[in-house]
C-alpha cells in the first residue's frame, strides 16, 4: 500500500465473510499482472494539518467505504491475498482518510447496491468507480475526480463489426453490469434499430465486470462497454481472445459518493482531495495503476435537491 501520511504500515481491512466473487480471483490476478509496482513515499500535503483542525470530528474515526470490488485497477480483491482489496480507488480513499485523520473499512456489495447501502447508513462513503450522473445525485452528493472514456470490448476480430454505442449494435448481445449508465444508452438504440427494420440489441445484466467479460469469452455476449481502462486490462489479460473496438466519450465524471444530509463531510472530503491532487499524489496513483493520466479531473460537486 502506498503510504504518504505516516511512517507506520497499516493493513487494509478485510472484506466481510462470505463475499461473492472469489471465483473471479484468477481473472483479477491476470488483470493485475505488472501493475502493482511501488512508488516512493513523500511528505504529507501541507494543508492536511489545517483540515484536521477544521474538521476535528473526523480524526480517529473508522468509516465504511461501500465498494464493488470487481474492477481491476480501481478496486478488486488482492490476487496475492483474497482478504484484502487493492486498486486506485482504494489507495485514493485511504490517502483522503489519512489527510483528514480517519481510517477506512470496506463493505463489498453489488454495483447496483452501492448507493442504497450509503443511503441506509450501512456505509459512510462510496469510492468505487461510480459515474456521477444527475439521476444518481438524487440519492447522494458526489465529488468528481476523473473524466470518463469508455471502451467497447468485443471478441477478437470483432465479428459483429461493432464500432460504438450506435446502430452497429442492432442485433448484438451486450453484457453490462446492473445499474451501469451504459444500459439506458443501449436501451435508447432499441426503437432506432426497430424503425430501421433491424433486430434490437439484447442486454444481458450481470453483477460485476468479471462476469461481463466472461460472457464474451464464453460466446454468450458480443460486446461489453465500460471504462476504457477496465476494457484495456481485459484485452491485456486475453490478447488472443478479446480486443477493443473503439473508445467513446461518455458525458459523465467519476465521483465519490457521500450522504446528501452531510454537507460538512462532503466539503471535508473535497478539501482533502484537493490537497491530495495539489501534492501530486493523485497523478502518482494513476501512474502506479497504469491508468490514463488524461482521466485526471479537478473536483467539483454534483448535487441534485
């Protein structure tokens, strides 16, 4: 784990017993090959001490981060130790926590349950590669930190000639994660395909990214559209079986979800994220996890009353 704000090592919290998804450990191990090189520690951002003084109630607290740990590079089960989690979001969340003086434990849930887990009080924060849409902002406030570029994953050779979220998907089977923003985008193609006399796209819903990828490998699905870095890692894991047809721009940002009734906590997290970014830690973590540095985004709040 990358340490920046202390000299003592602190282990990550273990996932809850009986967590689903261990069957995907082999895939995660492949996706993580070669991306966990350590980077040197540096001094804590100067502004963190002032933030701890400004938000003293957070210091020493243990907060729960709800995650869907099936997005290698962002959050996933550690292939070397299934009792731990690793990834950009894990590191970024812990850097924010250390800046404000709190530590994080983790609650693994399905992607579709991330915001309901937050709203029910079972989690304090969501840092799990979730896009900050206006619809989702009705359930939580978001602090954005990453631009969104999606990749279109297909079988090697792209037999269906899919080249985006467009009419090339007519008649294709798309594997997607329940609750993903890509689902309504594909659904919007259905009447267009029908009007053109073509078969409608078929959407297959799964609980995690690994299962979506496996659907293409097994021939059940023709495409999987998600964050371009996730798609690129899948291609690296299966270069003889998968390829990226194209990268498309999605008009969203990735955000940190916080309860709507805790604006002071939201402002504290945003202030700490700014300090982490100013210190260069955010950029270092993108490089550590082989994520595109062009994803970097200065934070803003997405909130709907």
